[in-house]
């Protein structure tokens, strides 16, 4: 079939109809419009200017085969002039002492929608997909790009100096991307990376099917593939018509212009893009998840003689890594995203490392205004996952995943991506190892200029935030020095525990550093008897018959608690039959999400692998979403036997305005008050009154009013938080001591006095402190620190399907000033306290033994769980993702 296709390319060339030549004998000739080039930046790399700067005594992660060295870097005229030791410079040279600090190349993100799907996320800003037809190769992302996106400067100060901005993935062929430096300017042209080729965005799989199935197609994957063939075939024929025209034009000129000039074909900008891709002038980037579809796209590329530069997302890249390596195709993927739709179901956190081991250029990308802010930590997580499978790789390999390899994928590796003499001086100075949870950028250099300096708070800011964000970087709180954790663990610091040999129910962990729920205790032991904590201290008096586990060099904590999850109620986020977490109604206080809970969900052992032993599972949607519940993660029905309940609600605009929300809330609670006062009468004659809700819903509200069930209310902006406190006071004044917990609460720092006085806990997500909506504008990275200093009780949560990131959230808070022990408390003891889990959350005597042994600091991405007990029962490691990895892995497996 493929031979027939190639033969048809030759045959169809002869059939291309050209416009008839003019019958008028005229020797005049007008040059036709030119096809757009794939290299459009008007700027060049010549005549760059920047002051002479010497960075001294740094640990330099070169992202080359040289690895990490100690030395100096001299910058001048936008370039890296010299890398060496004890470099000599003039007295006028600006010198930066980087002793104890790290320098890396600027981070490069191959997949960003910053500027085309900017913050805040309102419809007016949605410019990333021209979703009117399946093929829009004529659109360019740069023509939608908004340089004032608040996400842009946040990426820059996070160490990202270059991004490829792409159209979205609704279309089979979505259009051209653009490579930019992340220094905000007033117009996109000034941000273009000099000499960078454009990219072509294509997409496989579910997205084009979903968008166009009711718009004339494609509606199937075979329809997708037929579309690719059609468009490239037509573009090939178009290119051939232009080739013949140019041949005939040259012949006409050689013949002294005696006849009329040939007539140029009609210009088609979509086909110009595809012709440029087939010529290698535009680099092809394809959104594709499944291995079978990537294989098909490689076949398509071979048939039409274009080169795939990178498969994006590529969650099944590990399945075809050998072919990808052989064909020189990179993958741009995530560290741990998976399962949000069916084509992502076989995503595994080992993908980047396993593909790297087979010779693929693995790249960690963001596709997210949130993840772009810590691509360094995403690379560290992917590295840890690879090591857990026994793959031999190190920091110098992983740094290439966010520097050298993405530079290659964007066709700019001759300019950036490594620290080498002669390259553009796009560099990042880190205050700690960039793979540490606590590392932050101290300075960022673009073309040799210091564009961000944390010490002087030199940073760009979006015009959009002028007059709104007037409090600087807001990244440390008022503490002079944050109390950080033990740091990145030393590889093989102590032998890993073997879960197959560990006891359960009764045992002693000996010689560990123990976090007991309040403080760290060094060289301590934990005695567990019959599934409960018997004793914690420097020595315990357990009998010799109690098994001992040597835990020297390990850290022991209570099991982690995620307070906002959909574990067991959502398997695949975009599939209706895999979701049981919503009642699809505005007011559903009687809805019990526990009725749809699956304790055997494959997501649960994945959560356990990251130290999570308990969770609060919540419903979503509407104004009052329904009742959530507590669960431990033992993968059995016993996990919900002693479950607590919580009523979840949210202030939103999908159901009208804020006034409508509070009107309906007050109406519902007033009816619940009436119902509680006349319950027996109303049960006998329910039709005799006009209540807003049925008895099953009102009974749930009565439980909230009696403080038998907390009300968890999602509120973001300051006025909503104050409104929630007013409602609480109204209820208290009536004698109903409702227990209120606020979720989201990005602007809670502005109400810290009121929250502290009321002792109302808030649930926060440190990585999400961005102006994502118009209700979350006054955000700050040091939110947890400010709340802690003000005495506001709080809990840290992922508020995400991907609950394995819980410890990463806590680490983020520590990086921005929260004391280490407070961060651990926020995901253990405090979470248990505010959600009424009185039997867990700490290692206090008598509590059930939910505890974790870590290889090192739990908040560091390079640490991992060595053993986990829930109620004294040892949880065996392993889950579907590890099984998938092993089935495609040749390397030995460890821990």
C-alpha cells in the first residue's frame, strides 16, 4: 500500500492543473508573493551586547559529556566567553561569588501555551486553537501571543529562558509554533529567539476526534490518518506545481523573455507550511500518546519524506524506544502525568528514563503554566523513577532533559542548551542543587544580561498585574532564613529495606530520624505493637522476641494524608463511565460520593508508593457538591469502615453570581433549621410545606449545623473568604456552631487576622499560587509562610488527580519560607486534626501505626518510600505502572 502511495505521488505530479497563461502578448513580469520562511526572526546573533560578568567558584552543570565541574564562567557581549578555573579579569568586571551554588544552562520548554492560553483563564484569552477545521497549517501561534501573560515572567524567574509556544491540539495540523526568549516585551517580534526555525504542531488521537466528530470529521483514528495523508498529498502536489513554475520561469528568463512569462500557482499558506515541513525548513512536533500512533506517524513521515523532530507527551514512548532512537526522534514528555484520558492510561513515570536508556533524547516539557515553574524538579522526579528500576543514570544525564535535548529539538542547540564557550549566555544561578526541592533561582541571565535577580528583586512584571500585585516577589515571607530539611539523599547512603522480609503488626524500627507529628528526633526508635504505636524515643523497652528493623540513615514519618482527592471515584478523568464523583446538580448535600468508591482502584497503590496512607475523597460540581469521606489506602472495603464525612461546597459563577450562591445557601440552611425543628411532622407530611430541598438533603445540612460534619467551602478571593466568615458568624449567632474549612483560599493572607481569630483552617496548594482566574489575582508563593506566621491553621493538598505530588507541594512551601517541620505537619498531623482523623496523623502512643520509612528527606524528589504500614499492616510495593515498566525493561530491578 505504501508503494502505491509513493507511486501516486509521482503520477499525480503530472496531473496538477496550472492556471492558463495570459493570451495577451506582454513581456512584463511581476514577482509572485513569496512563501513564508521557516526562519522568521529579524534579529540575529551578531552584535549582541552585555557587560562583562564573571561568575566565580560555581558548581557548573554543563549539560555536556564533561558533566559537572567547579570553576568560573566569563560572560561578555551576550556570549559565554570562557569556562575555566580562576579566570583573570579586569578590575571593572562585575564579579559574582557563586561558592556553594550551581549554574546550569537556561531551561528550555519545548511545549508551552503561555501567551496563547494566558492567565487569567477567561474566554477572551482563549487563542490557542483555531478549531474551525481539522487542518489549520496556515495559522501561527505568534499571531495570538500576548506578551503580557502573567505566566511569562513566572517562567523566567523559575529558570526557563526559552519556550516553544505551540497552537493547541484540537487540529490534525494545528499550525506553526514559535520559539521565544521569556523576557517580556511589548511585541512578540522582540522576543523571538534569533535564528530559531519555526515548528509545525500536529496532533494524533482523541483530541481531533472529540473536536471534529460533529463538525464533519474526522471521527475516528483512521479518519485522522486519512486526513494527514490527504493534506500532505495535496501539499506535495502544490509544491510540485511551484517547482515546475520556477523551472519554467528560469527557462523563460534564459530564452530572452520572448514569450509571456509562466503564471504562478495560487499561493496557499497552509500548503506552504507543509511544503516547508517536507523540505526540513519547519520542524515537525506531533502531539501523540500511544505507541501504535507514533509508529503510524513515523510511517507517514517516511512516505512524505519529512522528519519528526519530537513526539510530544509520548506517554508510551518507552514501548517503541528502540525505533525512536534508530530514527533520531526525541520525546517531549512529563515526569508523572497519566490517566486523564484513555490514550494516557499506560503513561508511567519511568518513560523518560527508560527511553533515555535506549538512546532516545528524552525531554521533560510542561504543557502547563504551573509545571513550567519547576521543570528542574520534574526532571529530578523522572531521574528518581529511572533509578528505582535499576537504570544507571545521574544528575548530569537528567539536566540534559531540560537543556541540551530541548535545544536540539527546537533546532537551536548550536546556540544554547549547554555551557560551552561561544554559546549564548542564557544561564541560571541556583542557590542550591537544582534538583533539590528547596532550590530557587538566584539570578537568570538571557543573552548575558541579568534579567532576574532574587536578591535585589529585579524582575519583570506583567502590565496586567500593575496595580494588583504591588508586593514584590512575595517568595519568602518575613523569615530571614527558612528552616529546610535534610536535603537530597546520598545515593546508597544505606541499603534499602526489602519489603519481602519486613514484619507487620508488631516490630521496632531502630536508629532512624523520626518525625513524630511535631518534631524531628534523631537516632530514635519506633515500637509498634498489634498495629498501634507503643513507644517512640531514643530507646524502647520491647522484648527480644519483637522483630527489629535497622533504619539507620532513614527518615520515618506518619503516613501522609491528602485532603482533596478523587481516589477510588475517578479512574479516567475524561471518561464518563470512569467517574463517580458528581451528582450533576446545583444543590446535592445528600449525595454520598462514598457510594461510588472503588477501594481496588489502580490509582490507590500508586498513591501509596509516595507515602500516602489516608485521603479525603471529595465530590465536585454545583454549589453544594455533596458529602466526601475519609479512607485509608489499604485496598479493601475495610478502608472505609470508620469513615468520617464532610460536606463540600464551592462558590462559583457557573450557577449565576455570588449573590445567587449565598441566597441559595441561606435558603437551604433556613429550610434545614425548620426541618430540624419539625422533623417528625415534615417526615409524615412532606408535601404540606414548600422546602427548597428534600429531607435527605436537609438532614445532611442539619448534621453540619450540629457540627457533626465539617463544611468544606472552596473560596478564592478575599471578599469570598470574608463572606464565608460572615456566614459562619450568622450560624454561630443562631446557636449552630458549624465547623468551616476553606479550600483554595489563594487570597487568604489578606484575611489572616480574621482567619486566625476564628481559627478557621484553610487548604492550600503551593504550586497553584498563580492568577489562574479573575478570582485569584493577589497570589503569592509564600502563602503558607504568611499563614503560619499569622497563626492561621492550614493544610497542604494537591487538589489534583495526581496525589503522588503531595510531598512536592510541601517541599514547595518550604522553599518559600515555611519551616520544615510545619510543612510535614501540614500533610500529616494537622491534616488529621482538622479533618477529625483522631486515630492517625502522628506517632503518638496509642494511635494506629500508619508510618512510612523513607530513603531520605520525604520532601526531596530524589527520596523514595522503602516501606509503608497502614494500621500496622505492611503494604507490599508495586502497581500497574511498575508492571508495565518491567515488561518493557531489560535492566535489573531494585527496591
